[in-house]
């Protein structure tokens, strides 16, 4: 114990006073240390507070039916993944389906933009203009209003993307059917 100096006289410290010991991550007055969160819990809480909004953003789920289990620390427990069983279950990569998925994302973005532009234009004439654009009677260069021209451009883009997605899905379906037929012929 340290002695105190009062008015130039050295007085021994009171035996009732106990030195304060550092407990690593702090304490709360009136609460036992056993009731406090451990440092890992505190760190996890900070990460969730910092990155929680990002983790709550919607995302496109994968098509794989296998999901890793999550252990108590919140980390994936991959277990037998990367084994022969996993390779057997995992479908073969299809380039056409992958491209169709990417185009579907572009279509979704285009439709969102289309809806925003559509809200700027009052009335029902916009639907007549879009009908004439779809039929090819009217061209984009014939439209003088900038919002209407933008609406037409995004509408035509959405139609083109839908057509491309349909063609890619049909090509993928056709290839899978031919592959299945070849496999069945090899069996018998």
C-alpha cells in the first residue's frame, strides 16, 4: 500500500481501501463480473452494430440446395463440402443459364428505372406511345419529350432483355434435353 502525504506528514493508507485491479475489459458498478459479457460477445455485438445494415440488404440466393451449417461462433461449418459427394450433387455450370441470370438482374434494374420515369409522366398517352413503339410504327427519334423518349428507350430495352432471356433459357433447356437423351441412349 502507498502512504499518503498530508501537510508534509507521511500517513499510512487506510487498510479499508483496496487497490483497484484492472479486469481486462472493464466492469459495471453494482454488477458482478460473471454477469458481464465476455470480450467475444462484445466484439460480435460491435460487428453487428457496424455491419448490420449491410448484412440486412437483400441478395440473390444461389440455386444450390446445400447450405453450410453455422457453428456457435457464427462461422460456416463446411464439413464434407469439397468432397466427392458434394461434386456429385452440384449441377454442371451452364453458361446460357448464367448469362440469363445476369440479364434478368439487368431487366430488374431496367424495370425499376422504367417505373421511376413512368411516374413523371401524367396521363394515359404514355401507354399509347409505348404501344406504337412496340409495334414499330413510332421511333425514338420521333418523340420530342425527353421523359417520354427515356421511357420509350427503357421500355424497348426491357422488351429486348426479355426476348434474350427467353432465347437463352430455351437454348439451355434444349441442350439439357439433348444431353439427357444421349445419356439414356448410352444406358440402353
